[in-house]
C-alpha cells in the first residue's frame, strides 16, 4: 500500500513541475519588462522556483504518507493555485507595500493644525510675491512683460472711492433681492452685502456717480422703506475694502471638513468655491463688474499694495484665531468682542390681565374664567344628545348638576382618591359624606359614562381630517382663554408633557424618560416665575406638512410663541437649533437652550473634551449668538446656545458654572413644575376614552391657573399657610357642589350625608349666604363624642342644634319638617 502511494505522489509531482514551469514562463512573458523584478538571470530564477515548488510537494507527500492520511487531488490543486497567485502578485507589484493604520483623534487634530499652518504660509508667500510685482511696475520695459506675458491673479472688485453705500434700518432689512430691485430703479447696483436678519448692510455701485444718484434720492427711499443711506468715506470706506481684501486672501485657503480627519476632494472644493462665489453680479468679488481687467497706476499700486501687505498680514492672524464650524459656514470667535449687546424690548406688566382682575372675587369666579357658559353649553348639549341615544329614561343634565359633577371631581383630587373606586367614595362607613350629599352614586357614574363633547354620528368625516375631532371645538375655545387671562414675565419655558393613558388612541406616544411611559403628549408654554400654563398644544402624528414634520420642534416653538415679543424662551435639546434662533430673533425673542453635539454649526474646539478639566468652560461668539461648552463631570459635555448673553460670565460661587447654564437651570423646570402640581391633586378617573382623559387634564390646568390668578389678585389670602393650593381647591369644590346640596329634594340614605344636606338647607333658610359658608359639613377638628363613656374615641360629626360632637351611634337623622 505504501509503495502505491509513493508512486502516485511521484507522478503528481512530476506533472505539477511541468505545469509550473510552463505557466511561469507564460506569466512572465505577459508581464511588461518595466514591471518585472530585477534579477541576474530569468532562467535561473525559473529553475530555483521550480525546484522550491517540487521540494515542497515532495515534503507534503512524505508527511501524508507518514501520517497515513490521503489527500485528494482538489486540495493539492488549490494549494498550488494559491502559491501561484502569491508569486504573480509579488512580480506585478515589484515594490514594498505600505501597511495602513488607524489614526487617533489627537493625531487627526494635529494634522488639521498642520494643514491650517500650511495654508497660512501659502497666503503669506502670495502676499510677499505681490511686493515683487509692484517693483516691476516702475520699469516701463517690464510693463508689457508683467501684464501681457503673465496672467494676473487679482480677483474681485476694484478699489474705487465713493462707490460703497451703507444702508441701515430700525428693523431687520428685507432680502438682498428686494433691496437690489428697489435701488436698481434709480441706478445699477453691483452687489448687495447684507446678512439675513441684520438691520445694517452695504451696497456697492459701479461708479461714484451711480452711488451719488441713489444718495440724492435717499429721502424718497426713507419715506417709502424707512431706509437710511450714507456713502462711505475715509476710514469707514478703507475698512470695508480691507474686509473684502481679507476675504479674497483668506477664504480660498480655509479647508472645510466633512468628518474627523477627512478633507474634501479637489473636485468637491472646486464645486464648493463655485457655489460660494456666486458668479456674476451676485458675488461680492466678481470680475464681471467692469468688464475689463484692472491695471493700477504706478502711484496707486505703490501706495495701495504696501498698505495691503501689512493689513492682510494682520487680518490673516485675526482669521487664524477664529473657529470655523464643521459645515464651514460660520466663523466663531473665542472672544466676546465680536458679540453684539442685547437690549430687550419692553413687555407688558406680568400678572393677571385687567379683564381677569376685574372679575375675580372668589375661587369660583377664577375657575369660571376658564369654563364660562359657552364651554359648559357645549358639554351639556353633546352629553344630553349622547345620553338620549344610549341610556333609557335619560334625565337631561342641567348646569347645576354639571357644576356639582365638576366639584366632586375636584374634591376627589383634593382627597387624593385617584385610585379609589367610586363605590368606596359613596360608602356609608368608609366613604366621605360630601359625595353622597351632592349626588347619588348612580347618577355620577351615569354622567361619566355618557360624557361627550361633540356629535358622535358626524364624527367620522371630521376625524379623517383631524385626529382631535371628538374634542376639537371644546379644546380650541378653552385653550384660547389661557393666554387672555395672564401676561407672562420676561422668561418663559417650552417643554413636553405626558398625560398617562394606555387605552386606544391613534396619537398615543411612548416616552421612556417619563414615569408613565405611555400617554398623550402635550407641548406647554409656561411662565417661569409662576408656572402658569399660557399655551398648550396636543402633539398629533398626522398633522402638518412634510416640512413641518421634518422641523417639528422649530414649528411647534414658532406656533406657541406667535403672540410673544421681547421674551426669552428656554427649550431643551430636542427643540433647540440655530435656524430656530434666527427665526425667533426676527420676532425680537431671544433663545436659551441646550444643544445636541451633532449640530453642523458647532466648531470642533467645543466638542473636543479629551484634555479639559472638570467644571471648565469654553465660549464661542458671533455677532448675535453665544455657545458655551461646560464640563460638569468627567466625560460629559454640556452645550448651550444663547442669543441673550454676550459676555464671558462665570459664577464662581456655583461650581464655576457659566451664567448661561445658571439661567437655563433656573428656567427649564417651569413646565415640569406644572405637570407635577397637576398630578398631585389630579381629578382624573379611570377611563378608556382619550377625550375624557384630556378633559380631566383641562380641569386640572384650569384649577392651577385659577389659583395663580386668585393669589395674584388677593395676595394676603391665607398668606401664613404653606398648603394654600389645597385649601383653594377644597373651597372651590365645595362652592361648586353647594347649590346641588341645597336644592336636593330627597335625602341620601347615609346618616352623615343626610345631616350634611339638612344642615346646608337649614342655613340657607336662616338667611346664610353662599359667600359666608357655602357648606358647613363636618367639623374641621376631631373631638370626643359628648354622649360616649369612652372619651378616647374622637369623631368629626357635629349636632346641627347644639354643635357638640357625636358619634355614629348617638347621631340620628331627622327630616326637615320635624326639625322645624
């Protein structure tokens, strides 16, 4: 057996050697002579490779025979092919392969610094080369050589005195196109240099005569557009031309970065420069202004070029200290010298409006401002319509019963009975007598079951266009009254809220950061000082256009702040953006908000925190924006944007926090405080209807806003109590149910509830008014029963005649006729 294997292996090796020699000659003949590796003799190399291959094959065959393993023909052929491919690659490459490696962020930053230094050196060399050209201008024989033989590299507008006009306005100027069309009626315009949202800009004309013609007609333009026109001269004109010259010299060498450590391709740079240059008359340095090349005189060239060299060198140093954003569109400065101070316009006096202050005399009056008769009639009309359709022998709901229903919901929130069953609230032993005294249990459950806010039969057609159709009319009327009763202060906050709800709803949201996780999402604009809910908006999935969905946070803020002017809005990182800051600036509203680190407008210097110390701050400024990077703890970077702050302010006493961070922390919790306050004494009941859940939230917000208005009008009301809001809600609930208790025809079954009804009716007959004591009820303090031997037992109930405390055993109900 071993002899047969050895013979087979010898035959295979001989055939492989022959094939190898034939293929190697063919492959070498195909390779060009320039790419072949240098060797002493090609024949000798072929023989060496063939002997090496044959020896390898023999060694493999002997090992297989010794181990007793039989290798198939396919494995041998595959191994041979791999060796051949390796040899061919070596012959084709003919040079050393440079291995690739991954660069760290620190190395990439160093590379970026090197490229910037190289670009600045090139710029300075170019400036030095201009001095040599100026020397050639003095030689008359060198004029033709320098201007005809060599191609000039000067680009952009030509220095001409009296062609630059300054345009200003008290409000932000309109777009460049509008200004250019308005001025072209008088004289041709070369270029309009105005940034969007600025109230100051410059206009360049072709000749001084054209600029003077427009200046003479400045009175007409000021009457028509309120523009002030002024032709620059002297230092102002020289300074503006220097700015254009610096842009020409520095801008081509500023490399824009797409990602960390990756530069744009030359094709991409050319495309980018062509877009930015805006060829033709739209470009501030276009060559098509005069139609011919500019050839300076000897004196002009000598004076202008000497000043140009010194000023451009200083400008290059200035621009090298600037930080360019990642998208290459914004230049940030680490110094606040570039920032423009913010002067806020005046606002209305914060607090209740004159309409609200004139109508508030009691807690019930403050609540009626948000639920007037027009809103109650919508609820009565829709609920009665639904009750007649779904309930047999339905008794129409009147305004008195609806007030009693709302009052019982508010009292249930005061008692924190959100998770307590309705039967438990009406129980004779464990319940509270005030519920049974105001309304029967069956009637309360019946009203809650048929509570409706629109016509259910016509809802299908409206729901296709509006997801909030079941409660849209009521919601719009109610939400519009929030902003009419209160003037917010200088600082307002916009944040999201979540109403817990797990029933079926097409716009139900999942928010993992909230405690309830699932529910209805609302956007709230609140006053920072009082947390007054000034505007609310329900977050709907299928509302708005595609653009509104793309910039959802921006459109929500613009809708909520539509009626504000001169305020400061605080937002979170989901909403804050640079386009939002520009849009609010046009409305004279400032923005303070947290930023995400993926914004392309941020410079890389604010994002690199590798070598930063804890509680350190880095600022970046433009004319009307400030961004700060603060390190509260290790490996955490807080980025905040502000259009209100313009100085390097750091609070040394508060963990070295910048003033922007301090103001953000002070204002950001207004909406959260509103959500927490409404949840403490919430009136919501368990329901499967999302419109009923939203209606319960409307009651909670109305109670909170009514408390803010009432305490603002009567500042001395219960000023010594720390739980004033609970007292306010209890008085409000009792005031709403008092008419239903007084006018009740049948006494409740429970003895305590019956005594409450009788006591209220007797006081009403004796001349007691609702303002003096709308409902006496049980005592506010517990005392021992006057008839019990065991004085340790303390009770709430009192006798309506003598006023003494009596327990359930010694207290008996009595009808009205017997009492009289």
